[in-house]
């Protein structure tokens, strides 16, 4: 018996070219034994014929043609109740806006509003639409309400642009559906401490030194660990992401704040994962007033070295504890990473070349090499959510080994 045998998946398909990929998703779900009920918006019907989904799902595809208004009420409530999981793939900016604001003006938006099942959304749209402030706000609202997202991925889009907006691959959406219906709770009871984001080092009341870390890597790790049952504390620099469900957040600004937060918490933790990008240097003095220009002269700032948080966490390491760090490199990536593994007393370091396209700061993907005393393993370019799972798999292996 497969994990999806007998499960009811309601799949909402909206109007985008990625609708053709939803056919493969239906096929995978059916092969895994799930019952799939497809709801298509009118625009979706312009891209793929309902007959395709009907044939693949073996159920009528519900469309927005209002062909059978007498069954409307019954149908949307029935499907909303029947769903073990509700998936919207592809999800346009339009359906995200409707979901965020409770608009129910067609079969899909009505049914998704009525459901109590977990909802997974796989956005697909032009990069400009994805990055638009309205869409950003809608996504934030939906995440805060517990709606799960997968993707979008970066790459070449059907409209000719290159950027974020490609729907995640059907195999990844399938894996996420399986995960929602059968969460892997292999980290249940473990205490996990994760760091994410940049630090800010004040120069004067209006200026600071910082870097381009968005927090995406660390937040993905915190979210994945929480879903796997861990009690997660996320020590986070200033970023614009929402704290994942079930995660305790500790907000910090400077590397010294990070040091204080981490040294206080690491003794009570089983696994520590440091994905933050703390500033190595801070202004030696912070001006009390905004620094003014002095004629045409240059401004010379003296920077002092910040504490190395990971190195101190390494000194405090207790037996059985697993410490994972990251190495953000621009040259001699593996050599530098191996040196940091030693210096910071880590069990594993995740090396990323932050100059490689699709890797490092701010993007949704990463290209990493897991470096331990024994081996080095390089993964292809993957969504940060998937890198997070791979990282946790390896951290768990080290944890189990140390327990033996
Ligand atoms: O946040 P994103 O936009 O998703 O980008 C992800 C990332 C590029 C920030 C992430 O993948 C990453 O590489 N994080 C580590 C960044 C960094 O500071 O690397 P580093 O090589 O300078 O530091 C090595 C390790 O020591 C890191 O675990 C770092 O958290 C830690 N460190 C560094 C300096 C310092 N003063 N104290 C520390 O604890």
C-alpha cells in the first residue's frame, strides 16, 4: 500500500501555461492510489481541455461554466469536505489575491474558501507579477494563515523572461503532498537551533553595515525541521520573511546580539544549524548623531572584529550535540570550508559558492557541498526547501551515529 492509497486530493487548476504540468501531477497521484478531483477555472480550460483531466483522474473535471447551477452549492461543499489535501497548481496571481481576500466568485475560489483541509499552492506566473508588492503581500497573508507554498522556481519562463515564476516540477509537488499527508516525524522531541539572515552593524542612527542575506536558506531549514517534529528556535537577523508555523523566533540585529542569543541557547540544543551571515566587522564607535559631510573629505571608518559566534558555539559543544555551519565562499570554496569545519569545531559545513548563478544570497535555490571529516558531497542546483531537507537528513545521520 502506498502512502496516498485512498486519499482524496482536490486539485484546483488555474489559467497558466503550467496547467499542462498539472496533468502529470494527476497521473502521478493516481498511480500512487489517490482519488483526484479536479476543479478548473474558465481560464484553465483555455490551456488544457477538461477531458484531459477527466481521463487522467477518472472523475468529471468541475469547471466554471455554470452548466449545472443546481449542483453548485452541493458540489463545492462536498469537494471541500472530501479533500484530505487541497492543491492549487498552477496558482496564478489572481487566485492568490482571491484566496488572500476571501473572494469566492467561481467554483475553485468558493471551494478553497470552504475547505478545512491543508492547502498547498504552487504559484506560476511572470516574474514581475510574482515580485509585485500586491502579490508579495497576498503571499505573506496566506502563509500567515497556514497556507503552504511550493515554489515558484527560477528559470526561463514561457513569456520569454528569466526569473522566479516557474511552477515547481510535478514530482516535487507530489513529494510535498505525500509529506503533508504523512509527515515524516523523525525529529520529534529534538531541540533544534537555527540562525538565519544578515546582521546590521550601526555606524550612526541612520546607517549600518550589512550584507545581502535574505534569510531564505535558514528559514527553509527551520520550517523543514519543525515539520519533521523538532522544537525549533530560529535566531534571525532582519529579513522580510514570515516566521514558519510552529517555530519560535528570536530577533537580533548585530553579531553581538547573535552571540548573546546563541551562547545562551546552544547548551540546551541537540542540533545547531548556522545559516546566518553575521558581519565579521563592526564600526569601532557608533556616532550618536548622523555623521555629516566634512567639506569634500573622505570618511574613514575604523572597524573592529566581531566575535565569531560559530567558533564560540563550537567551544561550548557538548557530547552528542551536532553542529552544522555554512561557508559562504567566492574562491577556493572547499579548501576554505574544510578550514572552517576545523576552526569552528563543526560536525558538518555546508559550502556554497555565493558567486555561482542560482546559489547563495537571496535566490530561491542553492548549490551546496556537504563537507564532513570523512567526505564531501555536492548536490545539483535545488530549491532551498529541498537543500534544507537534504541537510537535515545528514544532520540526523550524524546525530544517530553519535548516540550509538
Ligand atoms: O539568507 P540567504 O539569502 O538565503 O542566503 C544564504 C546564505 C548565502 C547566507 C547561506 O547559504 C550561507 O552561506 N550562510 C553563511 C554565511 C556566512 O557568514 O558564511 P561565513 O563563511 O562567513 O561563515 C562561516 C560560518 O560561521 C557560518 O555558519 C556563519 O553563520 C558563522 N559565522 C560567521 C561570522 C561570524 N562572525 N560568526 C559566525 O558565527
